[in-house]
């Protein structure tokens, strides 16, 4: 009888451990005890720090069109160009939204190679953070911390400063349940009753209750076993599809001339808009490529997130009543945007001068006063 087994992404040389839900709860097994069969379903948890998880409302389309639509719907939320991201789509949620998980395709290639080397060629890849319950939860996963705020799921590097971690969980809908008292201290919340279950067992238990899981192995990364199907069973459908295709091509031939005329008109309109937006600049042959190049032009001296955050925290004077409320980092440009509170107007200018003294480029957003404090944004990046 086929089983569903859970495991963590195999490390080089590290012994694999598996978890299975049974009548008596979660059972943890070594690789030899698991005695994996070719018919078993294997779920491999990958670090949530490498996967961006969103819920997006998408139109009804086929799988490939869904992935393209999801990528462009999230274009403003991604730190990389949509063409450079691998997108996986989950099953529809009760409210009509769909889980959309985004990961670096080069990293996907590495993960699939590690699965093949471990003999898990048909295993599914699932972000560990995606199986967390909807109730606000924080889980220590060793190298990273998993968060469910009640609004969304995300993971953060465990090496982040405590203040940064606390800023990340301020949007939680209710008090967080933590997996350990040490994590509770770092987050500044009341400690919960610590769980005696290992991380793999806890993830497996949540996954069993989470409903359909979002497998990252879609599109070019689908396994051979997932892609297998019998042509004979599909022959009647394929015949009908061929007939429909012939009719469709006949109609398309009649419309192609009209579409060609419309395309020429749109191209002329796009060139006029480009000339207005960039006066004095020759209109390039490939408008889309030119605009993409201008928007993603390389920024000198990009600051890594941890270095930028460390410099910001170091520049805030002790006992100054200046507080960092939230952080956003754009990987493509190396910009760190911090939501700040100041005790008075002018404190933001002092902080800006201190950071510029370290050779950084700093810009301040509009400031406003609320509840006796001054609120404002500060953007930090490497000097150009």
C-alpha cells in the first residue's frame, strides 16, 4: 500500500529521516526503517527563506498560463524580474484565491539534482513555511525561523537581529505561539508551552491538516513520473481537439490581417509615448527590452540585507527614542527601506547625516506626526 512520507531537504552526507502519519500519530523513521518503495509519495520540505509565498486571485486558465499570470500579478512584490523567477500554483482556496509560490529556478535545479542523487527522483518539493497553521505561530527551524501571522506565511534568517525579528511580527493578528522559550525571548512575546515534537514531525503533522500542498515541481521541473500518461486513453480527446484546432485556424486566418493592422497602430502609439517620456532619446527597435533595461539598470555598491540592517541599527543612538518599525529590502537595487518613528522633527535629519558619514546614500520620505511621535520612511543604499 502506497504511503505518504515526509522528509527535509537532504544534506550532503547527512542521514535522512522520514515521518509518517499513522493511527497513533506521527512516526519518525530512519532511512532504513522507512524502506521506501517506488509507489510511495515523498514530500520534501525546503527552506521557506528561499520561497516567497503569496495568495493571489487568478483567472481560470491552463497551468502554464496561470504561472505567467501569477508572475506578472506579483511583479511589484518580487525582487527579481518575472522572467527570472519560477512560479508554482496551488489549488484554489475557499475564498477564490490561489497559493502562488516563487523560487529561483537555479535553486530549483540544484534541489532536483539533490533529490536525484538521494534516489528521490519523483519526490515533491514543498516550502516548509507553507504548511504552518493560520493561527499566529513562530517556529525555530535552526538556520531560519518560520512565521504565520494570521495574514501570511514567511520565513526569516535566524541571524537577523532581535529588533528586526520583532518588527517582522508586529502585524500578527493575535499573540504568537512559539516553539521554544528562547524564540519567545527573541521576539519579545510571552513564551508558550514548548513542543516536544521534532521539527520534521511537527511539519508533517501540520501538512496532514493543511489540505492540498503546493508542489514547487511544476513546468520544467515536473518529474517524469508526474508527467506520465497513457496516450491511448486520450486518443478520442485528441481527435476532437485536432478537429477543433482546424476550425480555429480557419477563423484565425481570417482575423490575422486585422490583427496585423492593429499591431502596427499600437506600435506607432507606443513609440509616440516613448518619445514623450524620453525626449531627445532615439526610439529603440525593441521598446520592451529598452524600458526593462532602464528600470533594472545596475546600481553600484549594492548592500547585502544583513549589512544594511546592521549599519542602520548601529547608527541609531542609544536612548534616543528612535525606533525601527519595519524593514523592506529590494534585492534587485540593494535598497533597504525602513519605517521609522522619531521623538521630534529633525531627528530624522540627524540620523541621515550619521549614515551619510559612513559613506552611504540616504533619502528621507515625507514625515508626519501621530500620537506624539514623528513617523517617516528612510531609504538606505550604497553610495553611487
